[in-house]
């Protein structure tokens, strides 16, 4: 049985992960920490009759809660500021982490990776844990090998509440494409286009356009556009609900609980891609 700590259980993703985890026979939710709904029963918050009677604890008491519940794995799909604080503490305590938060700093990632190695606490970090998206990652690397002279653009659309832009998934796609091209993503990425004369640098190796849309309640759409003379290819993934991300997180929790190498894994590795 995997003893699970859920960070941010009452957010959009936290609720879904909590529901699936509480219903999974291989997982025991031992604690749930948040800044909201403190003292309320998690099962009732997410619409379940929670047999564990887990109550939401104040995340500011995280060390005390860790000492009391001894979780094996922590899962965090919150915001960068919270993740950078709470997952460092988890790693310091030897707790394995599954992180779906995006826009985290390089300083955090460097420190976190060091703690993963030193405290034998493997982790999974991914901007997108949906199976289909990780297949898109794989397909992008393959297609790009054959289309190095085509123009390449990445388009993403999300709901109007999403804080970071571009999405972590779009950035990951851009990095995969630039790595395949043997280029530096930061040098060839062009984020949107301003009004007025703004001619594209022709040839994918010179420029990758990255574009963001924030509108309505779009869960998550990502399109990679390859355009050549007289033809184009569009590789697209559309998330119909957040369940695809939550199910991916549960797979990652089960994977990291038994991981042998003290390193940060990707979802592609979780899925064996």
C-alpha cells in the first residue's frame, strides 16, 4: 500500500487526484494539505463518503504532518511558489514526489535534484502527465527529423484562469523540437508576434513560433504545425477533461513508489516511451 500525501487537494487538479486516489486499492491517502478548507473532511469536499475521514490540514504545518503520517509519496499540482517550498521539504524528508506544477525556477530544480540524489527520493516532474501528450512529445521528435527545412509553429490554448504562458507543455514541445534540430531553444524561440512588419525567419532551424490563447474553459489544446512548400502537417492533442492528467498522476505515483534510480523521471519514462 502506497502512503500518499496530497498537496493542494482542493484545487481543480487536486480534487480529481484525491478522488481517484481515495478509490484506489493500492493507495492509502494519509494526509492532505492546503491553505483552503482547513479542518474539513476531504471526502465530503470532493463528493465522496471518505472512509479514511481524512481532514485537510494546514500546509504551513507540513513538517509536523510528515512526522505524524510518514508518507511514501507526495503529489503536487499547485502553483510554483508553493511547490518550490513544500516539495523541497518533502525531498529533505526522503519523500518521493510527483510534480505537475509548471513555471518552476531553475534554482529550485537544481536544489530539488540534489535532494533527490542525496536523500534517495526519486521523483517525477512533468508539465503534462496525459498519455496522449507524451506520445505527442515522442512523435514531435520523430517528425522533426524529417522536416528540418519546414517552418514549425507551436500553438496552445487554455482556460482564462491559467497563470503562466506559454504552457509548460508548449515549452516542452519547443525544447524537444530544438534538441532534435541541434539548436538552442532560447535562441530560436519566438513567443508570439507583435503588430506591424514582423516577417518570419524562414526555416524551422532558425525560428520556432510559440503562441498562447487564454479563453473560456478550454482544458488544454496543443498543436504543432509543420508547414512546407504547398503542404502542411498538424499534430494535435486536445484534452476533453482534466481526468487524463489526473489518471497520469496516479500512474506516476505508483511508478515512483517503486523506482530504483535516485533521479527525476519524466512521464515518458513512466509510460515506457
